């Protein structure tokens, strides 16, 4: 009754104010349309999907690194802490970068690796070595897919830094090569191993949030201090040349794992929108001393995605402007809520926590976050196995607080035990496809774009995301 009176009153007020009854805006013409689509190449004859792919267990994981800049160097350092591994070869175009990594290996008193340097294609020789099981790629974006494909063709598993591919052609060639060669093709998405994300994923899998309906993720990082250090200016050049979310994987990874993407649900459509490019052209002027009216990447890009099961994802990208670092990581469920940035928070329907042994349960309500002591108690109670076993070591070795070490550790663990990896080539495809698909949406007035099913029909073969463990 109260609602009816409010509506009547609001209608009367508007009528009195405008002198006529309020009218809902009408569409000017009927708008029945399909989303924009991109081609999905047919699976080559004789080829099967690689869902839950396993490979023969390896006693020792013999690795070769390509790309030893800021990121590759720290990867080599982390690997010196991984038992049952051998760093067989190091490759970078620039000899001083190889030398810096070599020093790290020597200081760790590991066997001296072979080196490849000084030539644009020296990395191919590394891939061709018969004594390497895994090629670890941390070069600039332009080289990722080509290196990954070649390494798999030489019979190697590959791990490729984010984003592993930037075009749909690159994505399909990685998918097709992984399917044909039956080699693991993993994207090194470290944010799915952040301690808060891992713990929250476990809570979600135990049903603490009810049904997870909406997830937000982002890469908001003011890269001001990094721009001068990228080899050959690759990152700014890429942003200059391409519109759309070119670095979506840190937000997409955790969101897609929460929503069991290609493990019972799949992405169907996206729409994207960006601001104009302001800071990007200024950076070109600052570092290259030239005007850049052609600069493509908007300062801030937003993407909305929908899934077949009626869930939604919101992803943001801003590397240009002064904002606190944020990957957002926020989830809304029917029985609870989680948020990582700017502060870690959980909200639950009180009955969700009734069985739990919590420090101050009388204060639970569904409008305010749980207290810090309840949050800590829950995070301890729901600490996933990976963290229970490795948190201390991960903190000690480090790499973004330890998540980088967990990522490398899990890769080695799964390879040594012949298990499916935590992320497969379809995860890579789904998280990377935003680069080209958001551009398509933005360049067509933010039109909806259909997200291809990169599994080509195998998206519900496995139900629910899980980490694999040896018996
Ligand atoms: N996951 C994360 O948190 C994270 C953090 C930083 C960077 N990254 C990713 O890591 C990758 C590398 O980034 P970076 O910051 O180290 O960049 P960088 O410019 O410091 O390093 C790139 C390296 O690739 C080398 N390289 C280029 N062409 C080569 C070739 N043909 N053969 C051999 N080496 C070649 C360069 O010499 C350089 O040392 C990027 O994909 C980036 O997005 C990820």
C-alpha cells in the first residue's frame, strides 16, 4: 500500500510540475538485434580438446627461460627456490639481462645454464634443446604467442606471461597447437594465487556466499614509474596502437574461477566502453618527444560480460592515472559478499555463519562487514590446502607477497605429479580475448559482442573449478 501511495504521489508531483502525465521514453524503432560475432574456426580433423589434460609425470622439471627483463629476472630468482627443478637455459635479446640472471643462478649454487642472446631468433635454439621440458616466456607481448606455439611444436610445455596472446588469431593458434601437440599451455596469471583470492575462492566453493552472481575485477595501476624501463618501449607502443582492455587477465582470472567458466558455465557476451585518451598521448610526448593524436587506448576502459547461467562480470583497466593500486576483486552472492580493495571485507547473511566457531558471532548482520576478528577466524578456517602447506615458504620467497611463488610451485607440482594444471589453454583464451573483443565493441558504439566458446563444445565436460592434488 505504501508503495502505491508513493508512486501516486510521485506521479502527481511530476504532473503538477510539468503540467502533463509522465511518459516513459519510447524506442524510436524496434530493436531486435544479434550481438556482433567473430569467426570460430572449426577444430582441425583428428584433434581433441585438452580439458583436464595430463602429461607423463616428470621427476625433475627442466626449464628454459626466454625474456629476462624486469619480470623474467624475478622468475629465475623464484625458481632457484623450487626443489626438483633444473634451470637449463637462459635467453634474452640483451646480453646484460642474461648475465644478471646468470648471477642469480650462480649465487644459488645451481648448475650453470646455457645462454642464448644477441639475436632476435636465438630463443628458437633454446626451444629446440632436447633436455628441456618447459619453456617459461616473459618477453614483451608481441612475441608471446609465436614463442609459445614454437615451443609446443618442439615438444615442450609452455608457461607464458600475461597476456599470453593479444589477438584472436594468436589465441586460436595457441589453442590449436596445444590440442594438436597435447602439451600444456599455461598463462602465468599470478593473481589467482593471491592469499585473499585463494581463500575467498575456497569459501565460495564451500557455499559460504550462496550462489555467486556478480564479480568485479580490475587492473588499476599507475605505471608512471615503469614506462621508461620497458624494453624498446613495447608497452606504451602497444597502448598507442590498440584500443580496448589490453591487460584484462588479472581481473578476469579470479572472476572466472569463481564463476566456474568452462567448468559448467561459459562467457556469452560482452560490452565495453572507454574514456578518451589523455595521459597516453602526454606520455608519448614526454618520452618520445612527439605528438600522438593517433593514440588509441582510452585512459580508462570498462567491460561488462554475461554468462550463460545469467551471471555478470565487470572488468576495468587504467594504467594511466593516479589512483591507488586496485584489482577490485569483489563478489556478490545470494548469501554473502567479499571485497579486496581498498579494504578486505566480508559480509554474510548471519545464518551462513551459525555453525562456525567465531569470536564475536552476536555482532553478525547482513548490512555491515564482519569484524576483523571474525574475518581472521574465517580466513583461518577456510584456508585452502595450497596455503596451509605453502604460505610460510611463499611469504619467505616472495613475488607480489608470495603469490608468484605459489604459481610457480603449483606449476612444478602438477608437472611432477602428472596432474592437470591449475589453468589450461582455454582459461588463457577466455581471459585474453578481451583485448580484441572489447576493441570491437568500443569501435562499434559499445555494441554487444559474442564471446566465442574456445573449448568448441567442451565447456561443461567438467563441473566446478578445482585444484588437482596427488593422492
Ligand atoms: N604477472 C605479473 O604480475 C606481471 C608483472 C610484470 C610484468 N608482467 C608481464 O611480463 C612480461 C614481461 O614484462 P617486463 O616488465 O619484464 O618487460 P621488460 O621490457 O622488462 O622485459 C622484456 C624482455 O624481453 C626481452 N626480449 C624481447 N624480444 C626478445 C627476443 N626476441 N628474444 C629474447 N628476449 C627478448 C627484452 O630484451 C626484455 O629483457 C610482460 O608480458 C608483462 O605483461 C607480468
